[in-house]
C-alpha cells in the first residue's frame, strides 16, 4: 500500500492491550509499540479506560495528536446489526457497543474486526500472502478462526461471520460444540480436541507438543491423532476452498505451527475432497509472528483503496 500518515492499531487481548503506530511505507518496523494489562476482571468501563490510556501513551511517545481513525482487533465479533460484540471469551465485552463507545470516548472513527480477521489482513497486506488477490488466514489453536481478504479488503460479511469455518460441520462427527451445534470443525481439529482424542484412546492426558513428540518416537496412537488432524483438516478446508478458491492460505495459531499443514501428503489429502483434481493453492506459514494482530488492526484504520 502507499505511504502516508502513521496507522493506529490496538490489539485487545484477554490479558493485555497492545497498541502500535505503523508506518505504511515501512510497516515491519513499527514506529511505536506498547502494552498495558487489559484488567478484564475490573469490567467493561475499565477496558475502555485502558484502551484510551494506550492511545494516549502512543500520542505522547510519538508527539502526535490523537488519531482521526483507530483500528482495533478484538476477541469476539461485532454484530453489524446491533453494533455490539458477541462470542468474545472476554465475556464482559459481550453485548457491549465497544466500537461506538470508544469512538465517543476518543473522538475519532473506530474500525473493529476480530483477531482472526486482523491476522488475515496483516498477513495479506505485509506478510506471507502480500501481493495475493484472495487470501484465507486461518488460526488453528485452542479454537479455529479465519479471516478472508480479497483485493486488499477484509470481508467481514452481513452477519460479521465471514470466515467462521470452525463451525461448519464435519461428516461423521458428533461432539457437542459450545456454539450449540455438534460435529463442528473446531470440535475435531482444535488443540483441545486433538488432546481429547489422544486421551480417550490411551487414558493419558498429554498436551499437543507431547503428542507430537510421542509421534516422532513411534507412538502409534499419537501418529493416528496427527493423521486424523491431517484428514479432517483436509475435508474441512476443501469445503471452504470450493466456495472461496483462495490464492493463498496462511495457517497460524499453536496447532498451525505443525509442519504437517505444508506437507505434500496434506495437499494430496485436500485434493481428495476438492472439486478439482489438483491443489495449486499456496499453503504457507505466517510471516509476522505475534505482530499480526496489532498490525492488522492498524491496517484496518487505512482506507481499503491502496
Ligand atoms: Zn460450533
């Protein structure tokens, strides 16, 4: 994107609020970047104050006035109909008009997107998928989120649910999901689901890194857990690819760190489910690390006309 005024981004997390001032001409060396604790246990008003304090900290260290537009990445999603947040694991945010309240408090425009969308936007603009037209950014960790960027623009959707592939159903799966349905992708391939599969087969509770180590040592059930991840991921992502047919898929998150996503065997597995005999889609690891959230939030604050 073109150079211009610094972009202001806030990544609102469950435990910390990160703020950054990003130069669009040289985004990877953020001009200023700082953090404060979220203090979610003190409630919604406290979070608003803490965000305002981060903005004022950034203004002070940079010598700039408060922004005219601020991007913010949040846990959960804004319901476009009500303007209130929903599905946030920082529960005091749910049902609250965060964007409107912040806009009023800061006296500026505030643009909001969930953290998976910010991840996708950052990786599509400045990261592993820079220059690609249609980008799907996945976060596979304790849950499964995703964001879609097309032509440099984030697609949030009428209901704000664009990219929520984690709650598509997988065939022959029936574990209840927190969303009220059963057999969701998230109940099969997210980290806790993989750990549950191993535990139910062996009686032993192991975290995912332990299961991966066991697989390398030749543990048959650990290997089966990872092969199941490959197969179920392939089925789930092929359903998304049949609709979106992205140029690049960026796979982030704790589970997304596993090398299996980039192996030829996974590509072959996806091809068995895809409505096309070959998979030419680039499937790549993220390039921005833990900066993607705040960089994506900053990118939100710029016009989508770069
Ligand atoms: Zn679900």
